[in-house]
C-alpha cells in the first residue's frame, strides 16, 4: 500500500491509492489558496487512518507549494484542530 498523495488538477482533487482503492480530497484552486470541499475514503476502509494520511499528505503538499488552505470539509477542519502544526496554513 502506498500513502503517497498526488495532485490530479484535471479532476480538481488530491488522490491517494489504498491498495486497489482510491481516497480523494476535492478542491478548488484560487491564486495561492486551495479550498478543500470534501474528502472521501472508501467506506470499507474507513477508520484505519487513511483519511488522516490523505489530509496530512495534502496539507504537506500545499505547504511545499507555498499555498494556503480553506478547509470547508469538516474532516479537514477537525484534522487541523488536532494537529496545530498545520494551523498556519489556514486562511481566516
């Protein structure tokens, strides 16, 4: 299993392979800001940390690109609340 997160700009989503399945974080890109609307892990794989791995990888990629984030997704907001090292990425 690979937890490498990749950007798929054609689909406006970050993706992470989970075996044969796919976890995604849908977004809209504005200049310097990524608005994340929805994250999805296949239901049969929920509760195993894949969603957190997806969000961590996504936020790390956003940081590396020098962008900020607007977390519209409740899961992403909760992740950031539990991981204050990412709070500097949030656009108020």
